[in-house]
DNA sequence: GCCGTTTTCGGCCCGACTGTTTTCAGTCG
C-alpha cells in the first residue's frame, strides 16, 4: 500500500517531535518540520517524485531526509523511527497535543512520573501530582486539566471550514469597530486572509494609537466565551464554538509590517526575514531595522515592506512558502484570476432535479450578475435522492428552455446534465443522449469509499468518454464532514491533460474541490479549470468568490480558467471536442 | 539537518504573554 504525502509528512513531523523531546539541536528539529511541511504542500505525489529520483529537489529535503523517505516508500517502515520509539514511547509525543504542553513539559511528565498518554496526564493532574514537577506550579496543573478538555472539544470539531470562519470573523471585526473608539484601520489577517480552505484560529489586526480601550472592547464582545490571555498589544479569546481569536493592536504608522507579519504564513515570513537579513535588514511586525545602524524604517502599507526588499507585492493567497518569494524576485509572479474575470457558470441546478428555483428564476439571477453564459446541469436519473432526470425529463427541460432563452437574448443558455458516474464505472445516460447536450458534467456521488484503483478508474472512465466536458468536484470531500475519496488525483490530472477535459473547482465552501494544491498541479500541466458554484438557488451564486480564491491559491491566471473565456471561444472548445469525438467514430 | 547574490562551513526569523522564576524558560504563532 503506497504512502500518501500526508503520511510521509506525518512521519517526519513525529521524528521532529521526538527529537525535540529528547532535547536535540533545535535546528535539526526545525529541519524535520520544514521537510514535513514541504512534503505536505507538494503538488505532486511523493511516490512519483521518488520514482523519478528527485526527492532532493524538494525544498528542505537533503541527503538525510531523502534517504529516510526512500526507506519509508520502499518498505513502508523506517528503522530510525523505530529506534527513536525505543527511546521515547509514542504516547509521550501525544502529550504535545495538549495546548501549552511543549517538549519540555512532556519530557518532565514522562521522565518523572512515567506518563505516556493524555489520559494518564489527566489522572496525574486530578491527583495533584503535576504541580510538584520542576517548572510546573498550581496554575500550570489547573491549566493542563482545562486544556485537556479543550483538546477533546477540538478533536471533535477540528479545523473550521472557511465558509463558517469567514462570516464569524467579519461579524467580530464589525462588532469591534462599532464598540471600540479610535480604530484607524482594521483587517482580518492570518490564514483567513490567505483564504486557506480551513482555519485554525481567527486573526484580527487593528491600527490605533490607544490600544487599551480596543482590548477592553474586544474582551467584552458578546461572542466571547473565555479570555485566554490579554496584554497591551495582544489579546486572545475563545468563542462559544471553541474557535480561538487573536487580536493585535499596533500604531498606524507600522500597519504595513504588522499586516505583513500577521498574515503569514509562518514559512513565508521566515523566508522573507531571511531575505531581509541578507540585505542588511531585520524584519519584525514593527519595522525594518538596519542590522548595522539599528535605524528603523517604518512601513505604513504592505507594498512598502515588499518594495523595500526589492520585491513586488505578493498576494496573500500565494504566501505559503511554495516558491512565491523566488518567483517574486525573478518578477515571475502570475497575474492571478479575479472575480471580475468570471463570465459564466457551467454547473447549476433547477427544480428539474434538486434545485429550489425554476429555470427562469435561475437565469434571471445569472443575468443580474452580468453573466454571458449559464448552463443548467441537473442531476441524472440514477441519483434518486435528488430527483434526477430521466431522458424524457431532460427533453421536457429542453423544450422549456427554448422558451426561457427568448427572454435572455444577451445571455447564452446552455443545457447539459450532471451525469452520475455509477459505481460500476459507466455513465448514467447513453452516449446518444450525451451527444445532444451542450455541456456534460460528470460526477461521482455514490460509493465514495471504493478502493483507490476502483474509484480512480471510475474517474478515468469519465475523462475518457469523449462526450464528457467537465469532471465535477473530483475528490468528493466535504470539509468537516467527509474525507476525500481515495481517488488518485495526480493520475486524474494527467489524464485530463491528455483528453482535454476541464476539471472543476467547486466553489461551494463545504467542497472547494479541487483543492488549491491539486488545482496548481492542473495549472502546471495546462489543464483548464472551471470555477462553478453548483448553485441550487440564486443565493448560492455568491459562493463564487470562494472558488476564485482557490484558483488564486493555485497560481491560476484568467487564461487557466475556462469560464473566463469569451462565449465564442468557450463554445468553440466544446464543439471541437464534439467534432473530435465524431472523427474518432 | 539544510543551505548559499558575502558562505561547502557556520550560520539558521522574531516577538508576546504567562508562570515560576529572582532574570528567564516555555509555549505559541
């Protein structure tokens, strides 16, 4: 059974954890963490990179890590890790999951009290045995007990999907601005500003010359369940939902460095600060400071920070330490697709299946958004729960659409279907019917848990059917609810590059599928992406921004996104595929 | 353990807050 990038990264992280508990050189520890993060965000399957003998081209992976990854992928095991496990039991590493328990406290609990699990730590805290350890006290003991509760809550909820986090953050910021005096600027920062698909905690940034009243107002917001810590420049609270929110307040004149610092990612900031050092600057959230004279250079805007280092401003969506600083230095940052570039939708539903609105209502909503084209793709027949269309239903819809089109002369209205790729791998309509459609969107909704070979083969069958134009939500994940299927997305993307099939970025904030990492691979291989909201009502069309942001995180320009194309070019592409099909016979 | 527009050796981002400390270590981001 091949290991995934996530699993390899997990092993490297575990080595880093154990070495840190052992008190190893911290730079060695950081090397394992860096390697893990790099493997985790790799846009290719690590097995492919390994087979090509290119492990050492991964940033942060040198001779030692590549040898360990090689052993891991060859044998599924790692002798070095087994040796480490003999020295430090795996249960000790699990103690690090408790908030505010780091390597030092974990080691003390293990060496002095023989604690090797969160449960044993809880027992010891209740029995009052922790506070006698060196570096511990009564408060630490009580906190550990409370934090174990927090851990259990968090393990249930996990990271928060951005579709929940963003509205909550916007409400908090608006509430703070209404309640606190003297706020000159305010922004959401952190992974939210970078539009990561899930959010660990919320980061708010405020510019004010009088921080204390801002902090006081923040602590008193109605959403606050618990104040975790509060100082003159930083306050952290927890919401009733369990989500943690950090607020930083800084002087307006330092807004640029503050926003840059607080947006992250951590890896991006490390690389940027290393670059600054090479140019004689120390960079922190307050200023750039000359390493020679100590003289400060203040940046009121983020652009100033980057330009002082000889760089163009880097969009937050790219700041993941995935090569964006090198690209910026070479002036090779892509011109990212924007919301305004989108000219239409190719995946939407009506009352002909599980949509909530009529054809005319949906078309009117699309026109109100200024769309040049709009495709109805209701579910196919086998998807009973959605009221999927029989071939006769589809023809009835075609007749109704002929009338609806007359009311929208300036918008191209297409008719297709979201055709189920059945568990056996065949499509839900005969080819003759598919051939009549303007656009065919194939999708997997049932038997998600098939083994890798089988579910991958289903996707490939769809891609290789000459009538299929788009593969929808390829991984099938539902954030916070369902893991992605085992489908081999690298293979899917490669085959899509051969067949010319368009891959969807589903913009519904629960899906965001393709994700940013795989979408970037698609961009690299020249596979066109389509950003679809999969709307079941006019309100769903508002989700478009989430999908555009995934594409931006994937380094996609407008040219990479199918539904930024002019209607004529889009139709030409769809027809040429149809013609190629006819030629194939 | 990784890496190089000063380096193949000698560095490695930077600061806030808390608790248990008599001046700082630990943890977090």
